[in-house]
């Protein structure tokens, strides 16, 4: 609103371009205020030279003020170490606009600067602009998408620039900073050889947390989901999030954080978590710090996903059952903490930011905070990024960025207040970039002077002269007469005494397992036995759900092909109760869960219709693009709902988001489907550090279901295999002992729609949650042989980890072929063609947990069998062979013979003729 957009447009229209410089007074005097001479003089009263000069002054003053708003941050005093020379910015030079700092003429400021004098000299104006836009707090907002947002920031900065913190808040802030410092000093004294990644040099971020927590509570926010790396994590846990200091001390001594009898391996000190209620006067707020792995920034999408799921749990906005004036993010806030080097370099940052305003992924704006050490592990900022700021990646979503000097705690409070106010006003992401420093190296045992000698000379000089951030701030309050030295001394002494008392209780402190509480009450840790769960559903209900799954409103124009092949065909199949394909079984499983009160969310690229155009959970009106999800209209006041989230082209962020949703509540079936099975490898960090190990490290149960289309169908190296071998390697299944339900995750390769139906329902019906990896079909989606009946899903039915061979004559079988997945149908077809009555084919539907007992029961049927074969279509160094081979030998005393493709560096060949030959050979070799 305060840009000279109209003037610039007129100048450009008439061919007078200023190329970044502004027109001189002489030019204006000669050619007119707008820099061009009209072809015909307007018929109006003659304007005096004085009036023309005033207009010129006002226009140029407006340009000068706009320049400070846009570029003032470039020479702001935001570096506490003074490593970066404050540069001269050409566009901030008053002479460029025809002003001289020596002028004493009073300028008219009405409509130019917010809430200040009506007039002032250029000297006074420049001083105010420098104070507001080039001080220890500076904001980048010229990149924002709307003029409303830009106007908001300029007004906030100019109206509230001189507003000081109340005295009581200053005292509270001093106490917070000093206690953080005492905590670090205590730890350094008691645990000299422990890496704690303290907050020294960044203590002002404790003030940031305090302000955000307080302001969120005042705004009526109920929950904060906090994702944070290691830097200062322990300070926050002990200082504000009510974790028992004894627990921290135990971890530093190498003792476990879980009590006896709880299954879990634990995690390192800097990955500990907390979930606590905080009270601010008459308002309370719940803060959950989620676990983080050492892979920096990997927790970002997890925090966002858990936030979205909390909004679902509280029925906020998108999930509200009432029409009201609420906004997204009213009840839950996502707070993400970052490091400078990681934020600018880790790809998951950009992927997660890309979700910020997407349907089904937005959370009402996340508040980001960068603890900017101006240094990576040992990499200087100049070598760690190509941009001016570590926050620049956030500009990809037009994100506002507030830079602040960590040496000014009160400015950090202002930055937090400004960020929260912006988020609450516009419900968009905002970044606070606090430039600070690391007192020590990457950890307390590292010597940073090897690589940053000059930086650390400056830092050590500070501490040698007693100029830590908390001490300097406390001294300032003493100097201002707000507190006494004795009060400061008492704060330090009391904190040290309290920590000492906790330290004395270290040995006697009983750790507690805080999982399976609140909405998780009633669930248990899985047992060491493999259990069977009745997941069948009344067939009349299934018929009803099946019909409803394709019921279309009369005013919706369905695609004619779908009307014929989906709507009409499914209705007929439901009446017959047979020939049910994969998509129908999936709809029945999801619909029946919704009917029972569970929520279902399926996410991924193209999941609405499915990569292979088989699912069609959502139907699109062919006239106006309206979307209809039939399964959300099964019954009136339906207790559970289906969310179909067609995602961006991201794997790591989206899978992390879905994992975050899955750990919030056991009432939500969260499904992520890869476009093709091997695309999961773009999310390998999330899989390794969260999905496969989250429960054993942090006791976090997750029922996340991962669908991976798989099959050696001639699609080439990248669209064939979901890398079954990698998933099995991640499992903690035992080679020499019997598995139970307490394995870390399940890997299945089902061959019938009914099996898939039972798997989805089992995820919700059981009294524990485990990640489920489904090696999904491609060809089987429409294979006539791969269909099921309603009876297969009726009462008393369940998932079968092993499917025997009903067609084999047990008295004649001499060869037993074990296989898994779609490969079964090729083998069965070949056997029938050969009339090989001496061959039985047994399907291993569940690979992990390894179904030893079920396999043994099938093997007992074939007393004359002398040859046992494992047949797979994958290459020998891939697929399930290396997993099943030792288990058959060790647990079943069965020597398996391998039949399949040979070894290869890539999952599949890229030459069609070679593929066809291999495919034929794999089948015939099983009967050779």
C-alpha cells in the first residue's frame, strides 16, 4: 500500500525507466512529477513551483521509506559477533532520492510513516528508519504475497517500535536466561565427558519459548506440537517442560530411561522427549516435544503431521462437525526449531515447507525458529549456503522472516510476539532467525578453534570478561535499578541448589513409562506370541457398504467410463457376492472401519483414483470438477470419516507427515501409498529413524500402513520392485527363534483381496499398533483369478499368514514350492498346464513376523515330499530369499532350494526380450 507501484507503472509505460535509480530534482522540474511530459497539457489551474517541489519531496520520501522497509534488514545489526561487515546498501542512500542529511527542511509525513510525527526533518526520518529497520531486529516482508500482509508488518514495526517490556516481564526473562546458564554450568561440572549440546550462546531462545507458550495460551490454543533438534534441547526440557532432572542425570550416567518390564532400547540423551501441561495465570496449554533422530530436520514433517492429527482429534476447522467462524490452527500450533546449517541444506525442509498451504496438509501456519550459530559442524556459513540468509529457503512459500540478534533478549521476545501475532492473523508460516553463537564446538568435547580460530577468539574473549548473554542482561537490569545484585545472586544460588538436590536423588529415582496414556489408554505392548484376530464383518453390512461406496448424487456427472466399469459393475458384484477385486475389498475394509467409528486417511501421489486407475475413492463431476467421496455418506451422522489426500510429489515429507498423524491417536488408520513401490527410497530417513525404530527407541506405537506396488512386469529397473529385501532387513525378526507380534513392523505380500481386507481391518481391531508394509499388487488389481467373495470376509474370518494348497493331492506330492505374492498365480497356471499333480504350492502371505508354526502345519501334510523349493520372481540378491532361507533351516530344519533370477545390480532389466525370457525361465525352473 505504500509502494510507488502506480508511479513506476506510469514511468515504464512512457518509456522512462529508472533502472533502480531515482529521478533527479532537475529531471522532475523539467519534465513533471511523474517523469514524463504529457502530449497535451491538462486544462487546470497552474501549479506553483513550490507545490511541485512538495509533491516531488513526498514521492521521493515515500520511495525512501519503502526502500527501508524492503532493504533495511540488509544492514541491520543482527550479528552478535560482528563477523559480517555491515554493508552499504545503495537503495538506502538518501541522496538517491534527492535528499541531503544536512537539510533542515521539515517534511510532510502524513500517510507515509505510521503513528509518528506529522512532519520531521530528513535527519530525524533517517534516524527513525534506521532504528526500526536496521536495528537488532529486522524483518523481511517485501516477498509476502499480499499488500495486506506487507502493510500489517510495516504498521506493527512502526507503531510498536518503542514499546518496552513491563518490568515484571524483564525480571522473568532474566530469571529464565540465568537458570538456563546455571543448568549448563551444573552439567559441565557434574558430567565433564558427556555431549549435552548446551544452550550457551543461545540462551535468548529460552525467552522465545516462554513468549510463544504464553501468547499461545492467551490466544486460546490448547496444544503445541514441538519439533526440535539437539541444540538447547535439555535446557528446554529441564527449564520449562517439566522433565525430571533425575531422568537426565540417569541418562548421563548411562542408565535406562524406561522401567523394567517395558520393551524398548531407548535413545541417546539429546533425543529425550516431554509431554506436559503449562499454566499461565488462568490459562493452560499442553506442549508435546516429539522425538527427534540425529538426522537434522527429519522431525519437521512429523511435527506437522502430528499437529494435523491433533486438529482431527479436537475436530478443528477441516474436521469440525459444525458450521462456525473458526479458523484452521485455532486449537493446535506447530512449532518447529531448526539449525542454520541444516535449515538451508536439508531437502526435507523444502519438502515440508511445500506442504504448508496444501489441502489436507496445512495446519494453520507453523512458527519456525532458527537457532543460528552462524556455523555448521565445522563449516562456515559462506561455505554452507549460496544465499544471504540461512532462512532464504522459506521464501519459496512467500514466508515472512524476522531476523533478531541473540545478544538482545528483549528483541527476541518482540520477535516471538511479532511471529505469533502474524501467524494468528494470517494463519501462515513465519520464521524467526535468531543469530547467536556456540560457546563450544559441535559438542562440549570438540575444539572448534581448529577450523574457526578467529570466531572462537571473539567468543572466548566474551566469557573471559564475564559477558555471557544472561550476565549482560542481568547487569543491565541491575544498572537500570530493576533488580539488585543480591536478587540475581539468589536466582543463581537457588537454581544450583535445586539441581544439586535432584542430583542426590539420581540413584533412587524410578523411571516411568509414559506411553499408552490418554487416547492410547487400553492399548498394550504386543506380546511374544503371534495372535489371530477376527476381522470379519456381517455380509449384509458389507453389501450395504459396497453399494454405498459407489452411490452417486443425482446432480453429479460421473465419467461415463467409471459409471460403466466401476459403479454398475460393483453394484452387480455386491449383489452376487463373488468376483470382488482388490479395490472393492479395500472399499469394504475402509467403509466398515468408518462405520465402526475409526477415521481413515489415505495419502500419496494420485491415491484418489490410484496410480493404476483402480481405486476411485473420489469421484469428480465432469462438468464443474466437484469432488465427491461416497464412503463419507454411508450413514447419517457417520462416526468415522475418510480423508483422501492426493499429495505433492514428495516422499520424505509426506511419509513423515503421515507417520506424525499415526502417532497421535490409535483411532486413525493412516495409509501412505507410493506411486510405485521403489519410490519409498526417497523417504528412507523417515523409514529408518521413525517407522522401523520409533517404538523401540521412544515407545511410540504407530499403525501406519504403507502400500508399495510391486511386481516384475517388464516395467524396467525403477518401476518393478519395492525392495522387499530392504524392508525385511529393517525388521527385528529372529533367524533362530520364533517371532511374535512384538516384532518392530509387519511385512506382508498378500495374494487375494480378502487377505488385504483383513490386513487393513486388523490394523485397527487389535489392541496394539504396528507399522504394516504391504507389498501391493499391480497386475493382480484386475486379474480374474485374484478375486474373493463376501464369504471370505464374513464373520469368523481372518488374515491367514500362510495359505495352503487345497488343490494338491497330499498323497502324491513329492515337491513343495514356497512362494510369496503375485508369483503364485504364474506358478499355479504352469502347474495346471503341466498337470503336475506331484507339486504343491504354498503361499507365504506374511513374511514378518515369520509364520513358523503355520508353515510347519502345511509341511506336515506332505509326508512324501522330498524336495522343497523357494521360488521368487525377484533376483537372488533381492526379494525374500535371504530372509526365509536361514529361518527355514534353523527353525523348520528344511533345506530349501532356490529357484529364481540370478543376481543383478538393478531390480530389473530394461530390455523387453530379456525380461520375457527371464519370466518364462523363472516359472519353468520350478517344475524342472
